[in-house]
């Protein structure tokens, strides 16, 4: 971000071109263009949503930071906690408070057991069956192929590419190989998805052992997959994940993560790789207690990113400085501020290279939708088949064929 590697002029150019494009298309700014195809009704609604979350979250974040400062001083003699120290001492505090780490949990999440629990969840909630195929063309020996059927009829397939390997792109994602659609000759093309992760490969005779974070990642990506594969729409542009408002597309994925934290579901997901012993109650209690550790600080950090992104595009004018906008946002929501030489915005690829321009708020928006949708399962039971079928028939079946707000309203209305 300095000298010949300084990409700040590129940021300025990207913002100017986006603003120009928005005005050519009849919008006041790029933020309004962005929300035109999203669930949010206006840019002001997005700003109000984020500001409301900030007001409610910042006191919790300040409390989190105070606890962390007190711990660092009492246990490690740290008089001044700098922003670059937060991650280190936060992990130390987590270990002290909950005596748990991802590595302690790993033996209880062998991948085959996790997949069995994942499929059990989908089968129970959505009335489908999932079977593994053995004879298929593949690009790597680690790849698995599964078929989803309903009432004895095949309705979709998906590839699972679970392990890290040399030359493979990092991260985890789901995308489509084929979309469900009615062909010109009248035949129905079934959807095919692929789920890609980067879990640690099996070692020797041991199966691949996942951290709980990785289990959550798998459920998240499978939620996207279900959105694509359980669609009943036959027009490709709005079938499955296609045509879904960007701020609603994370609803099924974040929704599925909830089962990773429910004791009733964990009874199916977890089992020691050597003995199939269930996750011990003390570990389960510690894991659940640690779930919301420093959630206030995590929330305001995401709100910082979201407000920076949206305000930068909504308030654009010639000469606007990204750093100035970021500084204003941090003064509003942040509880820790990095040093001046930190140039976070210069590497914020989500909004400058990743499709989230004036849309980073979608993560928090979908998180609220997910919580509302899951509350019905908390009332009826997390494996209630009627409630699961209602979610399937309102959210998963309709893809982008109806407005996201309409489908969500139908979803949270009792079946």
C-alpha cells in the first residue's frame, strides 16, 4: 500500500466508475443501485439497520474489551493492550475461562460421522434421502458424489471435495455445476452442485478429524447446496441460488449452522473416532459456554466493515477519501483502533474485487433472518418435520422466483 504498490488510486477509480454507472442508470449513488436488487427496501433502511445494531452492540463490545484488558494486566502484566495484541490475549482468556480448544474437540468430529449427522439433519427436516455413488467420473480421488432423492425419485446430485491439497484454492464454497431447468425438448434437467472445503486430510489409519469450526463450515456450505438442489423452479435464471437477493442468499447457510450448536443434533454429528463415544457433557457445556465469547467485539468489527462499505458508496463525491470515511465509522462503532499505518481498506477485497460492494451488510442482515427463521424450530423442536417442510417449501423450493421479503414473511408465518 506504499510506493509503486499503493493501490489507493485504483480504489479511487473504482469508486468513481461505480458512481458514474449508478447515475447513468438513474440512481443517486452506487449504494442505491446495489439495494435495488436486494431484500432491503432502501439505502436508508440499511444504514438504520446497521446503526441500530451498533447502538445495541457497542456496550457489550466495551465490556468484552474491559474484561480482556483486566485479564492481560492481571495475568500477563500488560499495562497497555494494543490492537495487534487483542487476538493473542483473547485466545489466552478463552482457554482460561472455558478450558477448551478446537484441538480438544477434533477427535469427536471424524468426517464420516459428521457427514452422517449432516445428512440425518437434512433427511429429517426436508424429507429427502442421500446416498453416495461409487461409479462416476472425477477430477481427483478425494472427491465424493452423492445423490439426493425424494419419495424414491432422484432430484439432485452434489460433489464433495473436502480436503486441502497442493495447488487447490483455499477456503470453502458451494457453486453450481448444473441448474434445475426445463429443457427445450421438455425434459427436466436436475440440479448438480459442488461443495469444496479445505479440511486436513486423513493421516495413516485415522480418518479426517474436523474442528468444530470446520463442522460449522460444512453445514454452512451444505445450506447453500440445499438452496440450490431442493428448488422446484424450472427457469434457470431464478432456479436454486440464481436470482436470490444478495442480502438473503446467506439465509439457508447461516440457518443450517444452528444445528451445530444443539445438543440433540450433536448426538448425531459427534462421536469419538476410535470408540464412537459421544461428546462428553463437560466438553459440550464448555463449547456451548464459549459460543458467544467476545461476541460484542466480533459484532462491532463486522459493523465497522459494513458501515464503511455502505457509506463509502452512498456518500461518494469527488475527492472522497476512504480513510476519512473509515475513521468516522471507527469513531462510531469500534472499541479498538489499529495504528495509522494500518491500511485495511487497501486489501478489502470483498468490496473492491469480490462482489460485495455496498453489500457487505448482507452478512448481518442474513444473520438476523436466520435467527428469526430458527426461532420457530426452537419452539417446535429442532427436528420437527412439519416445520422443516415449511422452511423447505417457502425458502429452499422457490429460489429467486419470488421477492425475498415475500418468501421470508411466508417462512416465519406458522405453517
